[in-house]
């Protein structure tokens, strides 16, 4: 994403040189240490790239836990996240210019030949326009730029005849049908073979897209136009940018997150600098640099002033409502905003860049990685981390601007954590949960495209680079486009929608870029800015708010007392207009129709009961047991593979064990564990593997404990189940005292269980560590526990009906084995809490029935847009509709992050 100075902006070079002189304070990292870290970056890249080529190519991405390629259609669908995959060897194309930057010219030449011979772009497959543009089109253009540069050097790529550019144009033409809308905003998806029109396309029915999805096209499309001389691509990208600018909220000068591509109405009116909007702002500034058009800089400055006025609350960046910009839209931040300090460096606004980066750095040190979302008090909101590069990007920018060795240490932290927690034998695995250190079987292409570029540039000296990076602009995917394109001819066939002079009052803006008014007054300036932020993060350890009863009186039936198998309770529900619907997945859905209550008073009691149930669910979410970790520590894994496991409500509490339980695994016989173990001589002293089903979990635990096992792992018998796509489970007891069970028992879904079984099949002796979180891989011992533990606050799928007379809650209808979700998957709308009972204790089962478990309060979708809340309201007095609206907003934001760049 780095933009170098050009002849049109001489102030940039002057500023960067001056900053380096003024701000090189403190003990500089030794040159030898920088070189060691630079070489370590190259070794890590080789590990990731070679494993992709050995185990995944020509698939789009590597699955590093199972050491195979991810092929769309052959693996279980992950929803919108799979729209980045188009059966076009995504990771290889995304990595082309990284190979050149890291001085791997021979590998680059071989990779280009592979792309030309193996990759097809005419597949009958529906892909994301946004992802395909930034990753594939950007990758082809970056590869072409590097090939031209090497060919001009006279030593490499002498055979190259712009073949990558021809492929890029072919792909650009396949993306163009998506722009066939009245607004000029593209459809979010396109069929590479058939476009967007007709039933064979299987797309073209969408009405909404995110602002970043439509506003992150201009660099790639303009570069394609200027490379080929065909203006059609740049024209369409400019038209989309013009439309977004016209639809900004004129009072706040902010844009929303999601927009209707036909009407131009804002579908989501929250505005920030993270998911859904981020790269729109980035491309406004960079389009000015690459294309030399002042209009883009003018628009960026207008937006930036509003961002700093409403969204920036240093060191925080909090979303607001575009129509009411003084009203916060949420109390958490997503990790994609980590790019913003880098953009601020480019703008020249150094002080807030230092402050926000420091906050992000402290959160990173607190959790090893930036959680996918975190609260304003720096706790985990969404625990996933898919190896995003944005924090490394901003770290590089700040070091480039300041020369402060502090940022080299931040880069070292990134490197160390990647090696200690994410490195696995077949590459680097995304973190499923930063709290436990568990992994997800994915290594996204952007990890190779971006992360290693920025880390290499951070530690490399100028003589280590094969070309001058000052001659290129970095796209949002860190692809390299030459600044010489600014002088390339361009004749537009579509008139640009220029904004009037009176609308763009530029009197308040310094048109030099970056702004030189924010130089450091003294060498200690950055350090003085960082100290209070570090203290704020370190000392932030808030306790969850105590549960308060709803302030509207008490209905005849309390939520925490409700039992789904109690006839009296069911009759009370019927009188209140609450009915039960049995769902196919075994859950029970509570639906309240006020008109079906026996009286107005009973209907009011029903509303109170539903609200109380949802309030109780929210409280129990805070009290739920966190997920556990199963870490494979034997050869050749050595602790680098960590599986996310569900805990049990009985047996050893691993959170109270400093060492966990370590042992070799063996399969129990019978595998179900529902009768006396027949291979006790093998189970004794080992951790027993069991299959879910046929009896209670506690019964399985007693049988393996009697056989002398030191622990148990129950593997789901539902083929294809995975923690990637389903909430984790918490195993409950059997209705009687479980004090006699003293060994730890954990639950694995089928996919994670298979990883363990396959390892056992191949290596015969597999040793694992059962613990509350993964232990350090490479350093003895763990840091002392923090004074307070992070809590996951997860999005819930509540969607308002729009009529206060109907509300819905889903409950679990428990099978013989009582299983309750713990921590939701980051890729689905999450259940709130499915404890064995709304009450804290485990209630007894009665003939395979059990107390209702509040799983997922849910509302039928309202087709009309909801009004934005007027202000903060105490949770004890909020109406059901207000609560549901808040929950729905969290869910929509989570789903938008998946669409944006997951």
C-alpha cells in the first residue's frame, strides 16, 4: 500500500528524509539483527510458498492443517468467503510480484510460465468482483509490471511479450458486465463465463454491495486502461467512484457501509474506516497519486476532515451513523481498520497515526494477534485472526516516515508470533481463536501477497531491493503499479461528474501531500504519545456488568425456570401466546404472537418472558466456558497444530491447570465408549479417543476413567461437521452428580477429529496436550495470567420483525447426549449461549429431555429499513425491538466483514 513520492509531490521525499533525521532516536537495532530478521522473513515466505506449490497448486489456496489444496465445490462451503475462489490458482497469481521483491527472480519466471500454461479465466463459476479485482487482476498487473521491469534490465524475462497483460485484459472484460447497472456501481458477483444476465449466470439478482467493494476498482482498472490504451475500464471505475461521492451524506460528508446498486439508497448507514469502507478512502488518495487527478485528492480531504471530526477518537476509531455522526454506531472495532495509520502517514497526519498504531500494537501484544474485532476496552469481540497484514502495513509506513527503531521491534513481534503460534508443518494456519491459540485450516492468498512484502521492506536496506519501490504505488492487495502510468494517455468516453467549485471549498486544506505541519517537535515526541496509550490498554480490565432484572415486572413464568419438557410450563407459554416450533436441526423455536394470548395481560407477560429470555441469553454468554485447545506435540507437529475443542461441564477444569494434561492418544474399544472398555491395557495411561453417540458423555467418561485413561476426546459422528461452520459444543452431564469424574474430556467436530485420527494412522504414536489454550511453541513456559481474562462478545442473529407483537427465540431440543454451544464460529451468525439450562446449575434430564437451552433468539426479517436508534438506552429498560435492532446490527456488521475481505 506504500506510495512513493513523485515529481508531482516533491514534499513527500523532503518530509520522509526530514522525519528520519529528526526522529531517529533511541537505541537503533543493530544492522546484523535487521539482516537476520530480513532473512527470517524470506525463510518464512519460502515455507508458506513452497508448501502451497507442493501440496495445493493448482488449487486456489492451501489448507495448511490437512496439507492439501482448497478447491471450491470439493470442500464444504464457507459462504461468501469462498467467492474469492475462482479455480484460477489464486495464491500463485497473488504472489507473483512478491517473488520479485524478495529477489526470487528464477521462481518468478517459473511462476509466470505456470500461470500462462495452466490458468484459465473462463470457468463457469461465480466470483466476487471486489476480490477478483484486487487479487487476480491486481496480481496479473503487478506481475506484468515486474516482468517489464526485469526485461528492461536485460537479464531476465527476455522472452516475455506482455502475456500477463493479455490475461489481465481478458479478465477485465469478464468483470465488465457487473458494471451494467443504472448507477454504475458493480454487482457484487459475476460469472466468469456468463456474466450477470440469464439463468446460467446464477447471479445478477443482488441489490446491495459494500462501499469498498464498489470503490476499490479504480487503481486496477485505470492501470489496465493505461497499459492497454483501452479507456473503457478506467471509465467504468471512475463512474462508480463518482456515484459514491454523489451519494455521500452531505452534512457529515461520510459514506455508509452498504448501498443499493440500483437506487443508490444506503442500506447500512454506519460509517467507519474498517470493514466495508476501508479501501474506498485508500483508493481516493492513491488514485490521485497514480492518475494525477486533483479531484480524487479533493474528495479524500473532504472525507478525511469528517473522519477526524466524527470517527477518530484517538487512539480509537469508532463507527458512527452518517445522519447522526455524533452518535456512536457500536462499541467495538474490527481489525481491518489497522491499515488506517499507514494511510494517515501518507496523508502526513503523523500524530493520530502513532496513537492508533500504538493502541493496535498493545492489543496485539495482549492477544498475540489482532482479534478480528475487539471492544473499546480492548477485550476480544470476535476471536478469529486470518493472518491479516494491515497491522504490518502500518508498522512499515510508520518506520519509513519516522526511522524510529521502535517500529522494528513491533515488526519483530509480528514475526515471532507468526512463527510461534501460526506456523504449522504445511505452512501458516489462520487462528480460529486468539485466546486458545487454536487453528483454522486456511492460509489466504493475501498472506503471501501482502504480509511478506511489508515485513521484508521493514527490515531490508535499499541495496537489498531489486528495484526502487519509490517508483511504484501499492494497491490495497500490495500489488505494484508503476507511477509512470500517470503520464500514460487516457481519453475518456464517459464524461466525469465533476463537483462544483463551491461544493469543494479547499481553503482549509494543505494541498501538499503529506501535510508538513505535523513534524515532531522533539525526538521524544512519538514516545510521549505512546506511553499513555500503553498504560490505558494495560490497565483496562473491566468486569462484566452484573445481571439486572428487566424493569417491567415479572411474568408468571421466569426464563431461568423454563423447562421445555414441563407440561405446566408449556401451558403457561400457550396462554401467553408463545408457541413451540420443532426445527429440523433438533432445536425448538419459541414464537410469540400477542394476538394468540388469552388476554391482553397474558400477551404482555409473553413479551416480558421473551425479553427476559434474551436478556438471560446475553448474560449467560458472558458466563459460558471458553473453548479449549488440543495441541499435537509429537513429531513432526511439535505443538504447531492446535485444534479447537469444546469443554465439558464435568471432569478436570483445564482452565485451573497450569500444565494441562499431556499424553499419547489411543482409540477406545468399543469406539462409542458406551460399555466397559475392552482394550483397557492400551487405554491405561493414555488419552482415549471416543465417538459421539449411543450414550451420555458422562457415561463415556466413566468407562474410560475406569480403564485407567488420563483424559478423553469425543469425536463427532456427524460426517463433515467442523468448527469452521458450526458453534462449538459444551458437553453436559447425565442428570446426576458427576463429581466422580476426575479426568478431562474434550469434544472435537468430525473434521478436526479426522486430523487427529489421520495423524494417528500415519505416525502410530501421537502425543497431545489438552489445555485451556495452546502452549508456546518455542519458548519454555507461558507468561503469567493477566489479572482479567478476555471475554468474547459475539454477534447474534436477531433480526427484528418490525412488529412488536411477535418475537422468536430458538431453544435446543436435546438428544440423549446433551451438547451445548460454547463459542460461535466466526463464519456464521452465532448462538448466544446454549447452556443445559438458563440457570447456572445443570438440571437433571428426564427421559432424554432436558431444560430448554437458549440457543439463538431470532426474528423474522423485516423487509423495510429500520430507523437508527435515537440514543443510548439502559439495557434494563430497552424494548424488545430495540434489543433486537442492536443485535441485528452486530450480525450485519459481522456478515459484512466476511463479504469484505475474509
